């Protein structure tokens, strides 16, 4: 699938929402307009957009042919190498901080990190070696494992699958887990990825219908200015429609941007390192907390701290992403040389 600048920009917008939200929460600025909307948090909205984008891209890549072994291999390489690289740096910092190699408890708990689910265990207040990645990593791994089932429903029973996932998504709020919020469940992840797949299927409608654009703009304005009933009960129920509207509006507005232009190249570069930024930003913000909390009542100083954390995160993400790309290129060259030698 040809790279689209509109998707790169959506990814950049989503990661900025998440980074800004976490900075505001950690710095106790939860009343800021950069942290919440009248109907939910920008963190939930940005994460929902990430899931939708994953569904959109996966459907595009697997539209014609799907090989399950290649799929799982590509998903592993997309998630774990950068995750491990970021984790090693964070782990080293924690070792220095606590003066112990086993600051997270029993050594066997490192298995949770190897599997990428240590961040999810924080919902259960379970001590482990969690440093980077948060709960999203575990949920997206679960989504990838179950993606062949989603694709089966997409190809054979799209209407039934849509109805079933929608009902389950709504009903999970009735008896929500005592620890895990509704926006952080595997079911919500599957539902959002499914929405992304549907957006991909009806892409032409979303980027060409003026009627839909007008309706989406009206919903966007309404949700950003009016507090909807019941949002205190389950923020995710109002955040998901808002994420959907922002995603599709951006898809329409940015659809004609030339990916070969300088702007398209910049958007593509920042999009490429966005996963690395997601992995490390929370940890970097926590490291700066002790210094920045003294400026809680000084917005200018907090904004400077935010920019510093963001730039450090981008730098670290760029270094790790560049290093991993180089390692992949090196491995590819070795394989090519091996194949050429066999053919001689």
C-alpha cells in the first residue's frame, strides 16, 4: 500500500495528544484544555485513533493476500525490538536509582517484560519491571494475535461481526472490571481496530462526501463544547465517537497532500519515530517530575519543561528507530549475500 501523508499526520496528531495528556496528568494540570475535553481525555482519544489507524493499515496491507506466519513475524519486528531497546535504557536508569538489579521484585517477573505485558499489570497494582510501553503494548499484542479472526469476520460476515463487536463494546461498561478502565480492555482495542478496518473499506466515502464532512464537523463542535449526559460513567463511550470524527476529518483534509513534498517527508519521518516516542515519553516525564513540580503555578515554565521532554523523547525515539533500521538493513544484506553464494 502506497504511503499516505494523511495517515502520517493522523499518527503524529495522536501521539501529541497522548504525550500532552500524560504530561498534564503527571504535572497535576488535569483541568487544562490540553488534558481533557468536556466529554473525555485527549489521552483516550489519541489512543483510540492509534487503534483505528492500526486497523486501517492492517486491512490495507492484508487486503489481497494474508500469510499468518509472515504477519506474526512482521508484527513482532514492529513491536518488540524497539520496545526492548527502550526498556533496557529505562531499566539501567532504575538500577542506578534503586542500586539493585532486581528493583522490580522476583527475577521471574522479567518474563512479563519479555512478553510485553508488564505495563498492563500496573492496572492490578502488581509490582514488576515495568518501565516503558504502558498498557497499550499488551492490548495491541492481543489484537494482533486475534487479527486473523477479525479478518475472517471482515471477509465473510462483516455485518454480523460489526453488530457483535458493537454490542460487546457497549455491554462491557455495564460490568466493567474493577481495575481495568473500559478504554484499556482488549475488547475495546478489537472494536477500535475493527472501526479502522471499516474506515479503510469505505475510504472513498469519507474523503469525498461533503454531507459527512458537515455532519462530522457538527459532532466535533458539539463534543468539544457541550458536556454529554453520562460521560462521567464511561468516558470511552463519548471519546470513541470523537476519535472517529477527528480521524475521518483529518483523512479528508489531508488526503491531497503530496507525500513526495518536503512537508510530506517531514510528516513521514515523525510518523516513523512516533512508536519510539510513545514508548519512552512517559518515563522521561516522570524523570523530570521532581524538577518541574515546583513550577506548577507557572504555565510558561511548565510549557518549557514540556518542550524539553518532547524534544528529548523525539531524540531518543529517532536514535532507537535509526539503529533498528540499520540493524534490519545489515541483516538483509547478510541474507542477500548468503543467497548469492548459494546460487553461484
